[in-house]
C-alpha cells in the first residue's frame, strides 16, 4: 500500500469491491477520483475498470436468486388456478372458445356483408375442390363435401385464426389414401374393418366398389384415421406441443410438398388417360405407378384426354391470366372451378359421356346428411406412422398459413389452441364420414382477398356446402372424373413452381438447399412417410454439420466505432502482436470440441506442441554448445536453471571450465523462451456467440488452458453467457481460472496488456 493514504486504507477494510492492479497503476491513480462514492460503488478509475473480472462483476452486481420451495411453488400455482374473478373467467372463456370474443366484438354493419360475400365465394370454390380431393383419398366425392362442412363448424368455435379456410387439402387427402391402400393390399381386408351403417338414403349409393374394399370399408378407414388424428392433435395441444413445427423448416416443407405434388399428379394420370391400373403403395410408389401406366398405355381413351386438355387450358387461362391480371379490378376472383364442373356435368349429361365414350363419372351421390356413427378402430399398427404424419403435417400447413394471416392483420394466434381446434374438428367429423381436414391454401387466399373479416365467413361457406349435400348433390352425378382430375392437376402448379425458389435458397444457404433437394427426392421416389422422416433426420444432421463447420475468426478493435470485428473483413487499427483476439460462433459441445482446439491453433498461428518442440531443439543446441566448451553435467534439466540465472546487464560472467574462463559472449546468456519463437503472450476468446457448453466442451476448454499455459501463454475468456457460466461453475472450472474470465473484450485485452507489462500483480481492495 501507499504510505499515508487513508482513503486506500479505508478501502482495504471494506471487501465490497476488488480490482487486480499493479503497484504502478495505484501510484498513477493516487490523486485521481479517490473520493468515496455515495452509493457505495468504487470510484471511476478507468485503469481499474480494465481489470474487472467476470467473477468480481457477478459477486458485486448479480442479484440473488429467489429460491422457492417446492411446496410454495405448488401452493402458489394452485391458488392461482383456483382464484376466480370476472376478469379471469372472461379471459378463460375467450381462450377456450375464441368465437365468443369474435361475436362480442363483431361489427354487424361492416363485417357481416364482407363475410357473406367471402363465405359464398369460398364455398363455391370448396365444392369442386372437396369432390376432387376426395378422389385422392380413394373415397366417394360426397365425403369431400362432408369434410368441408362438419369439421369447419367446429373450427369456428375453437379456432383462433380469422382468415384461413378449412376443408380438404391435397397432402392430407393423399396421405389418407395411402392408409386405405395399405388395407387394400391385405389378403383378407374385409375382416379388418367392419361395415359401417348408413341410412336408407345413401346405403345403396355407397355399396359399389371396384377394388378389394367396399366403399363402406374405405369410409370406415377414413373415419378411424380422422378420429385418431384428432385425438393426437388434441393431446399435443393439451401438452403444449405447438412448438413442434419449429423443427419443420420452410425448406423441408417446400421439398416435402413438392415431392407430394409428384404423388398427387401421378395418381390422377389414370383418370386423364381413361385407363384402369391397380393402386400401388409402399416404397417407390410413383415409379411403380408409372410402370403400370406404361404397361397399359395403348388402352388410352382419347375422349377423357381431350376433355382434360380443354378443362386444364380453361382453368389455367382464367386463373393465371384473368384472375391474376385483373385482381385489382375484380372484387372476387372468377370461380372458374365450379364453372368448369357445371359445364362438364351438363355436357356429360346431355351427350351421355359414360355410354358413348366410356368415360368414368362420379356416379351416385347420396342426398341428406350421414347418420352419426362411431368409427371402428382396428389394426392401428398398420398406419400409426401415417397418423402421426397427418397430425403434424396438417397442423404445420394450417398453422403456418394462419400465422401468416395473423401477422399481416395484426392479431395474435395461439398455436396450442389451434391444435385443439384441429383435433376437435377431426374427432367430430369422424362421426360423420369425414377424413382429416386442414387449411386450404387457395381457399384461404380467396377468403383473405375477398375481404373476409372473421370466421363467420366459414359458416356461410359451410351453409352452401350443406345445401349441395342435402338438396342438389345428385345433379353432379354425371360429372366426369377427368374434370375433377384436371382441377387437381392445375392446383399443383404452385407446388411444382417451388423449384424456382432453388436458386434463391442456394444463395441464401447451401444447407437449406440440400434439405429441400433430399426431402423432395426421398418423398417423390421413396414414399411420403419415408420422405418426411428422412427430411427431418437430414435437417437435424445439418445442424450438427453447421456447428462442426463453425469458424473461429480473428478479431480486432475498430477504434472509430469502439467495436470488435473480423480483422480479415474490416479495416481495423494496428493489432497488438502479443494479444490475439478470436471469436467462435457456435455452441461448444461434444460434436465440435476437438475442432474448436484445432481451429484455435490455426487462426492464432500458435501451436503449443510445435512451440515446445522448437524450444527443445533450441535448448538442446545450447546444451551442446556448453559441452563443446567443456562444461560438465550439461544436461537438459541442469542447463535451464544455470543459464536462466545469467544476468543480462553484466558485461562479463566467469564460469569455471576445464578449458579456462568463458565470458557471456561465448555461451547463450539465457535459455530460449517462448518469446524468442512466438510473440503472442495472451489469447482472448470472445464467448458472446456461444449459447451453451457441455461437459466435453468444458473438458476441451480446460485442456486448451493447460496446453497454452505450458508455453507461458495465457487464455482469457470474455462475454460469457449465464448458462455457460453455470456449467463452468458446476464443473469447478472457475476454481482455477476465474481470474481469466472478463465481462467484456475491452477488459480482457486491457488485462492482457497489463499482465505483460507488469509481472507483479497484487489484489488491492477499494471502496
């Protein structure tokens, strides 16, 4: 201590704050800012601030943790759950039944007209789409209409989105069809699913079947799938698993839906060509389907081909060149799908396409609502994978579209409540001959562009569908299947055009590009479930690869803006050759811990093993030089203490030897040191981008400290996150290296320069 300085003596008596400084700094700051601060904090010494370590900052400023016993925590949550108030009851009702909030704030004059127009427009679109997509599921067209009505009513009560249009979806329909195909491939499929009862108005209409399963059994399978998917989604919602979609990235969804498009398009080729082929299932489904198509290609019926070409040309022209070009002038888009369905049905009925050209038509459509029936669930092990895939994919497709709409119009969306709403709709619909439903992309875009304000619009679209089911459904019995297939194929355009996103994805991220390609290829070539599984696994694998390819960058300070940046990319001030600053932009864990040490050596240019080898070589050279002059016991371990004691300031040092007296010019003045080989004396590692560290990461960090300390190079860490600090504290790393961790890079760099200039460091206590 400095004699006569009472303020410093007082500071030493108070251990509230410590700084590691040299005696030179204390003398230099003796007359500056020495007054005691009123709030009990240390005086503002810039030199002292540079020496603040992370340990001292945490000891002095970290707020104590509020520890609660398990009993207190449970009691608090219990009382919070059972505390009742009018405001809490209101919030609970709004959360469980969101439609109550919609009705309470509904503006009859402004919202009602828009919802009527929007709902009827979407309903007109949903009628042909529902009938078409039911073909993908290998179900009668009327089932698609059921799916567009019953679950939609339930979503109105429990859903939180105001703009998405729920109903049939191509991906879900295809996945449901794959489940039915599995049962068709069984030798005794009739024993798997029991015949489901229907009322007299539709029982005879649904008896026909061209495949191994009857139509009753197919509908029974679809009902069981809807029920199980519904229970799965409700369970996920109760368990708050709405976050699972975060593991399904946009490139994965893009590749998966594009691969699905190949399956959907392939399944409709038989209707376009007017041929009959067996339905395939399992691995290489698309390839085997095309093989079956080419085996009977000579039996192609020209009539459905011509009708399909005409329908697709009209659909594409109106949707792309009329609705898109004049969308600012059209209040609602032209419902070309329903127009094509009406014209196709009328032409088929007038000219009797079924008998004259042997074109397959929709056939009998039962009128009236189906009788509620409990689904029969058997052989779940056959399709448990598809249940999980349908539950997740339908949720991911729907909630991503709902989130997009919610963000655009500025309202909140509860993903867990959405899961419950989707599940409740599927469970309810399963009792009324429905298969799983999801958000319709085209329907949602129409509902949003037509000015829909709330889900009240879905009530009007469902009302229009129920009119068709109850009264006018039979009018579509003469509709050719090839017309519905044309609607499906044109709807795939946007999915196929996702290939155009690949150049942008390539420029943005190579990893996302390969996720897209791998998922799409596996989905299209292998199978839908395998494609999704491989895509998810590959996505996780790329995360590991990204951490293993993380870089350690050399950093330097830009004095003009007082920031540290990559010295290879930014113009920085001249760096101190003795202090290397590096930045690591990845977690430090078992997958990249070894790479961390290797990259640290490469970036800093300091390799401990190489430096030790060079030191040994130079030391041995000095030893041989001593032996040459006749010194005895000139061994490696004896030489270092002897030569280290040589005083550089002396002009002549006499050493006894058999050959006489040697001066210090005849032998090396001191043993070679690390400074003779490498000027670096400190390495500062910026930990600000390291979110977590595991036991392997801590182990490699300890090894790095030990390896560099052997060659007299100190490692400093800066900007450590709380989670990383907790791991280092638990593993007792801090017991040895706490003084090497600093809150900022400035503190670490200043301490490194200070340590190099002042070998003697004392701990001085200041108030």
